[in-house]
C-alpha cells in the first residue's frame, strides 16, 4: 500500500463540488432501490467498515450516505473501548454478533481494526501479535466472503490540520462539545503514531479486500466517493427479483 502521508486528503481538481452533490442525491435514490432488490433477492449480506482518525467523519458519512436506507434492512454497530467482559475474551469475540445475515446491510463505525490500532499506538502488543491479529482478520473476512458477504472497507483520510480545526469547532459548539473528552485531546497528540498504525493496518489487509482510501477533508467529496463505491459494488452483483 502506498504511504498514506503521500496521498491527498482533498478532492481531485477535476471533481466539481456542485455536480458531486447533485450526483449524491441521485445515488441516494439508487442505493434505496438497490437495497430493496438486495433484500428481496436474499443471496448476500453487506458489511461496510468505516475507519479513520478521530473527527474523520464516520458519523457524518453514515448520516449523509445512508440516510436513504430502509432501516428494516440495515444496522449500525459502533466499537468503542472494550468492556471488562469483552476483555475477557479473544479480540474478535465482540465482533461476531455484529456480522450481517443475508439480506442485511451492517455498518461498522470503527471495527475489529481498533484492536490493532490502539494497542499498537500504546505498545500493548508486540509485532508478532500484530501480525497474528491481521492474519485472523483476513481469515475471517475470507470466510465471510466465501459465504456471500460483500465487504466494503473505507479509510476516511483527513489531514492533521483538518483534525485540529474540527476539534476546535467541537469545543466551541455546545451541541458537539459533549462528544469530546480529555482522552480525545491526548490521543490527538499521538497523530504520527496513529498514522504509522493506520499504515500497518492498510498494509496488513488481504490483497483481495483492501481499504478504499477516501480523501475526507471535504465532506461533500467523502460522501460522494463512498456512495459511488457502494453503487458500483451493488450493481456488480447483477441482482434480480425472485420470480
């Protein structure tokens, strides 16, 4: 995987903001129709993984791209600090109940990769354990795919400057300030360590199922690219309504 520090966090110059927003509205309608067909056909499940630095826009992506989804066919699972019960099991134990059954869309707001990223940044596991966790994740994804689960993984790629700006905006806005803690401030200071950990995450993915790198400094382009990738993936299934 190319060094993420060399990948732009902004939209390409040839993408027009106004046109992209128009296309997103069209794609919202497409996603709604494709989800209906996906549910009716019942042959596949869809797992969407959103990863990124704090303030990268995971919540915003869910709001803007998936607002068109029929809630009866979609769930969202967030992965935060493991509970004491979860810590008592292997790192994937808490993930299994969230995998989608056929017909369903499942969105992971963060994912099993959190159990590599945070431990790496804080030196809680060694290189051997990191490699083993990547191996297990790839094996689980292989198993899911062989059994009809489509996996779309998005890395929301923002710049350090944009993160600092968003943190300042959150702290100044009473409606957003509640989301931020002192621990978030401490983690933001580990920017370089997280960049390195995310690079390991991207490099450790199976070649058959890499992350889509989404330049995320501009919300409109982030939403446009995620929606475009979704529509393309669903259309490739060549789905049909049951006779």
